[in-house]
C-alpha cells in the first residue's frame, strides 16, 4: 500500500513579513473503518504559525481530497485543542485557545534573543468516509502566505502547499506520522543533531527524502519554488560540511 506523508520544516533563517505566518505543516491519516464504514479515515492537519505574522483565528481549515476515481471534494477540519501535560497553553497575543508554543524550539538558544522567531502548533481533525477504493487519493492543503526565506527565491507571498497520498486498494492501514515538532531554531557555530522521528502504526517500512518546497492551490498539484543562489535540494541550508539525510 502506497502511503506518503508530507511534512514541511521551517529553519530559523526566515525574515518575517507582516502578512506572512505559515512556518510548517503536516498531514497524516488514521484508518477508523468498520463493517458499516469500510472506507472511514481520521484526517489530521498540523500547522505551525509564525507568531509575528497573521493570526489563524478559532475556526477550522479546509482540506481537499482528489483522485482519478471519484469527484474531488473538500473537507472542513475542526480545530482540536492541544493538551500537553508539560507545556502550558499558548498565551501569546493573537494565539487561539488550544494552541501551544512549538515544543523544543529553543533547545539551544536564549528564549529572550531579539532575533528568535517563535512559532505555535495547531491541530485540525475530521472523520471522513472516502467514496471507495482508489490507488491515488491525494489530501492537500494550501494557504497564503509563506514567510520570506533566505534559501528560496522570492518565496514571500506565495502559498504554503503540501500533500499526502493514499492507495487503499491493497489494504486500509494508516499513514506514518511524525513525532518531533517541525520547527526548530539553530545556533550559529554550535553543532546540533536534528531528529525528525516518525512512527508507523502498521509496521510498514519508512523512507525519508528531501523534497522541493511547493506553491499551489488546494486540490491541484503544486509547483516547485526555485531555490535562491547557492542553495538547492541537496543543499537547502548553510552548513559547515554540507547536508546529508
């Protein structure tokens, strides 16, 4: 069964524009079917908001479902309050009850640093009955706007687009999901080990790959955003010894 999980990672190399606010996100799904609802899934959307930009509000988010087998349709995902026994709920101006500051964001930096970009995590969720079996269901999400980036060419103002795929013709299991938060701050000159751990509830194999950031609209394939000079898919950030996965 083909299962693709997409996550977008924000490194703290962004200059902020007031209208920009999206710092990262991910989509994953969990099979919840039974004999009466054989194609039922719980669809999850996690977003990371740059707190210096536009606010989200307390409403939900719209996710698009498309395939070559059935008509496309949209799903409205409701905001699910994040409950964490260790981390307090987010109380920054513009935050929404139920959001939390991104965990581990300031592991190696001074939280009072004037250049630090804070982000907060939001979770959205909905139970969805898919119309049947298909080899290429695509769940996609898009929202404006991206932050300006020193590693991408003219990213400011472009849509933040990402997607996940499902082939449920072979079986009805769930997608993998990431455990570690997708936003992180790095300190110049200080080594750091980046761990983007994922779990696979059905025991399937996990594969990782770096992908080009996308601009696009919900329900349509995204288009690649060009890298800035001296950056590429194999060299997405500045390091002392290159980037390896």
